C-alpha cells in the first residue's frame, strides 16, 4: 500500500484488511513506502467529529477506533490483544493522572503501534467553566504525564504521541479549543459513541454501535477501555463491522502536523 498526502484538514493512517477504501475524493500528490496494509492521508489541524463539528473526512465506511479514559491496568492489554488479532490500529486518549500511575501501559500502547493523545489530566467534564489559567494547567499537565511516560521509549514510539485532544465528556469550550488549535493541537470529537459508559450490556453495545456506524457510514468512534462490557463486546463487534464492509483507520496528525505542533509558539507538545 502507499501513503497519500492530500491538502485538507487532519491526518489519518488507514488499515484496509479487506477491500481498499474509496479513493475518488482525493488525488495523491506524494507517495512514500509504509508497512504493508497501511495508507496515510494528510490533513491540517482543526476540530472534527459530526457530533459537534464537521464530519471527520474519512473514506466512506471507514471507522477510526478511539479509546478514552485509560490507561487501565485491568483491561488495556486485553484491548491491545483484540486489536492485534485483527491487525487494527487505534488512538488512545489517555487521562494524565492515570498515565502518571501506569506509564508502562502508555509505553506498551505505543510499542504496539497505536497512537497516544490527551484526554485531560483529571477528566473534568465541566472544564469549559474553569478559569482560563486553570484550563491551560489541566491540559499542559496531561501532556506532561504522557511525555514523561514515553521519554525513554524508542524514537518511533515517542512519535506515537499525537498533537490531539479530546475534551472529557465532549464538554468543549471555545477558549480551550482555540488555544489548542493555535498550538497545532487537533480537537477530536466523534461521529458516534458506543454508549458503553451508560452501563449497557455487551449485546446492547454491539447493536447500538453497528446501528450508529451504518447510519453515519463510518467515522470516528468513541469506546472506553475502562468498561468491562465493552471489552466483552469488542471482538464480536469488530468482526461484525468488518463483515458489513467497514474498514478501520487510525487517526494521526502525521509527521508534518506533529512538527507544526512542536514548533508552535508556547508549544504544548515538546517530546521529540
């Protein structure tokens, strides 16, 4: 497979274990060699996810798996094993205080080829109501925990730390969203969630998610690695989605997006 760079608004690495994704939406302007089965589409920083913003520009019937609220020493390795068994790469939005407690899980996620991003330091769902200074401290502290966890990792694994942020509870506020974008940080919402945080059974999670993905024709999907019912549902859910013709993609800012965030004035991301 090849890496396609297009002028648009985010970056995605796409795993196509079955059929190639539709390619009529963009014309490649550069190609490089990447591991078999991987395609990357380069886009600019911004705010994505049809729940709150523009639809994430993924190919039709492509799903970007994103896992929130970890790292969890109870469930993280099981999630990684399930993904490995299917050759799927995801993005993990980690809570800083848990990353500080379990840095080995952060390193393991990156080692297995998944991307790491920030979900705040303490998961405050009302972050937008905090003072501006307090919001900034919350975000910087979260990135600090992730950078500390990966500081001694190989360079390729350190590069898995993405300039991306997901607001806890999707409780986005204009001040912090603008503050992040000015520093090259992509704000990631979603096209749909699994509802696993509601305490649904594994069967309900699967039915809800398949319905949402069919309705949205794919998109960024929020899952929570801290919910045992989701872990129970995950293998069958992924297999059912693949059987329905969905492919799985990994969102990323790409090398250029990461360099832009590193070079930003008053940068949040500093780990090279």
